[in-house]
C-alpha cells in the first residue's frame, strides 16, 4: 500500500520534531544552569525543567495519539477501497459466468425445440434468469460509479446486497430451467 510508506515518512518526521524539541529543551536547561549564580536559582531552574518535561511528555503523547488515529483512518480507507475492488471483480465474474451459462442453456433449449421437445417452462425460466442478470448488470454499473468513501459505505452495502439477490435469483432460475429440460427430455 502506498499509504504505508507515507505513514512511515510522516511518523519519522513527527519523531524527528519531538527529538529536536527535546534537544532544544535540554540545551536551554544546560545554558540556564551554567548562568545560574546561586543554589536557589539552580533549584528553581530544576523545578521549571520538571514542569516543562511533564508538559513536553503530554504534548508528545497527544501528538502521537493524533498521528496514530489518522494513520488508522488512512489504513481503514485503503482497506475499504481494496475490498471494494475485490467485490467488484467477484460480482463481475459471477455475472459473466451466469451469462455464459444462460447462453449455453438457450442454445440447448433451441436444439431441443428443433427436435420437437416441449420447452416452454425452460424458456420462461431462462428469460427470467436473463432479466435478473440484466438487473444485476445495471446495479453493478451504478455501483462502479460510487466512490468508496466512509459516507458511501451504507449505499455500497445495499447495492451489493441487491446485486447478490439478483445473482442468486438468476442462478436459481437457471437451475430450475435445467431441471425442467431434464424432465422434458426423459423418455417414458
């Protein structure tokens, strides 16, 4: 993932800034200690350093937490985009596979019809399967136009469910058509 490289670079940059700030704080402390004339000044400087160190720890921790949250969100978005692409490929493969099966079934129906076998049930089921495949293709085309973002997640999910429903119904109709053909070709 390209986002992982960006996250690594950003994390390195953030840690470098924190290190630089810590070095600057330590350098400032050493300079103040050198210029301090009395023990009370040194105690005051040490007390300030402790306070500054605590503030620094809190800021660094907060910065890291914000960075980690942003990195998680970026990874989540990348994961969602990848899953979206995988789902599109699977749906397209299913639609293509069922379309080819439908074409084979139609050629078998035409062959049996030419031989004088009654195939009206199989023809009706085949046309029903074609209608479901057409609906699935139309839904698939509209799904491809949706941008995979967090706010579109529910729309994508419902669209995929609709496509799955059409694919299942097309598959069932094709199976019933095949059964119908088998029944009509059995010789008594």
